[in-house]
C-alpha cells in the first residue's frame, strides 16, 4: 500500500522517502510505543515552555481550523483561555478542509512511520502558535484529505490512528505533558493507549489523563474484530474496552482515565441514570468517584456585539439601538416585514431529535398564528429539513428556513429577540450563551447545561430567561407565549430583561479555575472523590 506523503519537502525527507514508501509488513502486532522512523525538520526547535503545568489537549476539531459545532468551539476557545496560565498544546488532525490562509502559516516539524493496526502508517507533524497556544497537526492524507470531518465508514480507524499519533508525535514535538486531556470518543483511545502499552515509556511514565465527555450519545461502538484488526491491543486489555457484547471506546477511556468530566454539573448527574447514560450507567456508576461537571464558556472576544464586524451595526447594553438596526437588516435580507415591533424568534442548531425539534414541529402552527417572525437555521435529518422548508412556503414572509451558515449565525443572534432551545437533553449548550451575549433572550428546557446556565425570570432574585421543565409542547408553548407577551409590553421591563441576559457572565473565567484546579489535582494523584 503506498504511503501518503506531505506536500512539504526537505532534503531530510528525501533521504527517508524510500523508507516511507516501503511495502507494509503483513504481520499483526501490538502497537509499538515509538515510531521506528523519524525525520525532524533540521531548522525547527520546539520550545518546552517555562510554565510548570504542561497539558496536551487532544481533540478532533478546533476553531478556527476545523469545527462542526460545540466541540470545535470548545477546542478553540478553552485552550486560548488557559494559555496564559499553563503550557497547553492542542493536537488535532490536519484536515483537508483547513483554510489555506491558515495552512500556509504552519511549520513542518517532521515525519515518520508509526505502527498502526497490522502495518506501518505515515505520520507528519506540523505546528502553529497563536495566543499562547501551540497547535500540532497530524498529517496523513489517506485519513484526513477528505471533504468532511466525519461521516465515513472508516471513522473508527481514522480516529484510532489519530489517537495513537497523539502519543507517537512526542518523538517529533519533544513535548512531555503532565496531563493528556482527551475529548469524546474520537480521542478516547489515546487514554487507553497511554495507560496500557505506553505506561512504562519514559516520555509518558508520569503523564496522567483527563477525559471530557461532551455527549454520551456518541460512544465509538465497534465489533470485537475492530479490536483485533485496528486497535491491536493485547488480549489482556480487552476487558477495558468491552461492554455489552462489543468494543466501546468511551467506556475504555472512562475505565483508564484518572478523572473524567462532563460539560455541565447537571449533565454529570444525569448520565448516572439509565435515562441519559445510553447504556453506560453501570460503567459510570463504577467510576462515579472520578466524575465532575464543569460548565463550558464562550470566547468573549469572538462573540462581542460591540466589535463584531459581521453585524449590520455594532452595539452593547448601553446602546441597544444597534440591535434594532440588525433586526431590520435581517428582515430586509429575508424579505420579511420591516417592523421592530414584531417579535423575532430564532432556533439555531442541529435539526435532530435531541434538540427538541419534535416539540417545535408539534407547535409550529400555534406559534405562527401569532404576530411573530421566526427563523430556523440548522442542518440535520432530512425529515426535519423538508418539514421546515414546507413551513417556509406555508408562512411565507413570516418564517424562514436556512441551512447553517457561520457568516449568518451572529447576524441572527444580533437580530432576534428570543432564542428557543427545547432540548430533550443538552450536555451544555452554547446557543443560549451566545444569544445572551447579543441581548437575545433564551427560552430553554431545564436539562443539562441549560438548567445550569439559565434561570427563569420568575425566580427569586431575578433570572436570565424563560424555562420549562417537562418535555411537552404545552409547557414549551407557554414559555414562548410568556416571552412574546413580555416583548409586546416593551419599555423598560423588556429592556431590563435584555440587559439581565447581557450581564450574565458566560466567559471561560469560572471554568478556567475549575479546569486548572482539576489538572493540578490529577497531577498530584488526588483522583477520586470530591
């Protein structure tokens, strides 16, 4: 099988080209802890950093390089928030979709062959530093030169390779982390590898592991053949990964990590129950002493209506007239009636059952009978996309269905008066945080991170949105109606609600302290318990 080559060429690479193009071995083998052939750039030295806490942040996507949703948002913003306080390095695949204007800034560090499955696989490593964060990109065109990040039959193999490369790349980067911080099923195997075949390797002998679970619905489930043909761990490690008659990568990470966390405190409690654990409740119960919940944040520099150049007009809580200009701009853009007195309701998210789309479907006619404008933006299941396309024709001029557009997203947050999130479950949710930053009032179901981030206006001491508890159309409609009624009353009462949302701090400030405390606790070996 011909190995994929990086497009970056150096004299050193030419000398090892023959080795890289050699036919792969046919024997099956346990992955070796280090790649046998390494070629480093002759001109690049990697700084070790002077900060006492060293973190390797392993994640399948990170803004601004590649992102499909909340995972990419966290992969971009959390390391930047920590970068001033710790030596944090982010490692992610070198996707074909990374914008060329960013790729041309990357520095080639080196390449090599790593033992993977039954063969040798090419691995190149590039780097880039910005905002006190060093980024490493793993190059293998066979796995990552594709039009999408996910959705391929060999996704399990692709990210098993990436998980192993997260560790093998240390031979090129020279980075020896105190904490390996892996995220979701895509990098779960990096923790399993760390605690098994890499456990006694000098580079990682003192490295401990934190696993962050962003959505337990996606667990990386495969047949036993996957363990034998792809992962190639010794049979004695099979019990770490097997669960319910198959291999489960998330289960393996939970068993092997020193600590694991979810992205909100409520979700950490919810996944201990069969209703939310999606079959992993026994595994989580057995490891509950290692589990904590930390609420996500958002990047307040990126999401800032006062400086956001993508808006029709910039504004802040002291100059809300700019929000009116944005609303009129969106109304004109989509040929809706230009009238600031008409409340605008936004849904911006995936079109999936988890997000409560069935509640919106079941109540859409009741919502649209009112004097209201509504915009639904998102990609997802065909049945939902088709339904909202139909609703746009039925309520032409009042309703707009859009596929997700990053360029439009912040315009809509700035224009809307209310944002709807009726999720069946929600590990954290970022939409309610971003909307609040732009002065758009959230309507949410009390679950997961939505419960942790939004309190109802009717609560003692005030709140920052409208909430409902039970998953049904009646309760959701009641909350939507409350929002519409309050908007129609207008005046200072509504302005105070908008200001309360904008005053709510959803930056990473609080989470940074929680993560740093957790990192230090893990480094000291103080795992388990509160």
